[in-house]
């Protein structure tokens, strides 16, 4: 029992250590079995990365994406900016995205 509890704590610590995760198409199918629901609960489900995609471009795409959780079941990703934008530009984009979703 303590080994299972320790494993859950390590997955939780891993999820807190990173903003996002990428995984290859083949590996992404094994993640729920290996890591259990830990990443899912933390909202850090890995993004699929195929062997034909550029890792740099995929990382940039993930950086530009936010997730809005709806009713704890559905997840909606909306790009609102990038890491080089000023806070006021990001705030304006976020407000536009939220207003669009609630309208």
C-alpha cells in the first residue's frame, strides 16, 4: 500500500513540476496505465507528438494554448497569446476569449 501511495505522490510532484507534457503517439497510449489518473486529475494530460512534427513548433503551440475546464468533463483549448506578449495584451485576449465563450 505504501508503494502505491508513494507512486501517487511522485506523479503529483511530477505534474506540479511542469506546465505541460508531450508524448509520442505510441507512448501516449501507455501513460494512463503507467501513471494512473494523476496527470489527468492535475489537468496535465500529455499532448500527442508524432514523429513527423517539429518538437519546437509543438512546444510553441502548447505555450500558446490555454485550457478552460467545463463541468469537470470537457476541455476546450483556446490560444490567447504567446509568452512574449505584454500583460495588457494577454488580458485583452483573455477577455475576448471568455466573452466569446459565454455569449
